[in-house]
């Protein structure tokens, strides 16, 4: 992991035991705890961003959202193809 930052976290004993038991059952090792936490944080941040976007656009008709998404995807694909050439 490049440019790693050390965190000091405090969790309940129950959470610690549950997580370490889960990781062991998955065949993961002690060092995998950091990877698990990082992945969990990324998913939670994504979940919050999606919830915020949904709330912000709740009043927009579905057809309008679909059109905006299609337009953004097409533009992104066109840009990516342009960069590959």
C-alpha cells in the first residue's frame, strides 16, 4: 500500500472479536484487517454519496435522469476512446 497512513481506532471488544473471527473464517490473516477496513470505508463513502445524489435528484423525473446518465456515459466513452488513439 503506497502512501499509507496509520490510524488509531477504538472499537468495542465485541466488534473486535466478531471481525477477527470473520476474517479468520475467510482465511484472512492479521495484516488483512487494514485491507478490510479500507474496503469497508470506501463502500460506506460510496453508499453515502449515492444516498445524497438520490435525495438531491428525488424530484427529477426518471426519464430525465436516464437521459442525463446516458449522455454522461456517452461523453465519458468518447473521451476514453479519444485518449486511446
